[in-house]
């Protein structure tokens, strides 16, 4: 599975968390930080611009927000783990490994 596909899968996971019933504070973090970060990274990965700082920055922004989510509810740990893996894979792609 490509990095792009993994980002797409993580977008779907994040979107599932905001389906009703969802906590409004969690939905706000997902809509304001997680999804925009993933979309930013996806845009550059889609055109194979792995070296663009926006890839790492977007994934890192999403990860920071996901950590805040886990502070409020441990059910978001899976999202944090996915984002950590994406960051690692983005680094490998950036280096051409």
C-alpha cells in the first residue's frame, strides 16, 4: 500500500470518529487540525513531493491534535498510532528508502 493510500485510509478513520454521536470537542479537533493536516500531506504526496516540508508538517499537526484527543479519551490511541507510522513512512519516502 502506498503512502498516499495510507493517508487516505487514515482520513477515513478520522472521519469515522466525527460521525454522530461524537463529542463536539473531539469533532472540532479533528475538523480543525487532524483532517487539514492529513489533507496537506496528501496533496504533496499525491504529486510525489515527499521532500516538501508540508508533508511532515501536516502529519505532525495531525499527530499533535490526536495526542490531545487521547488526553480526553483513550479511544483515539489507534489514530495516534496510525499517524506515527505515517510520519515514519513519510520520512522514509523523503529519503528515498
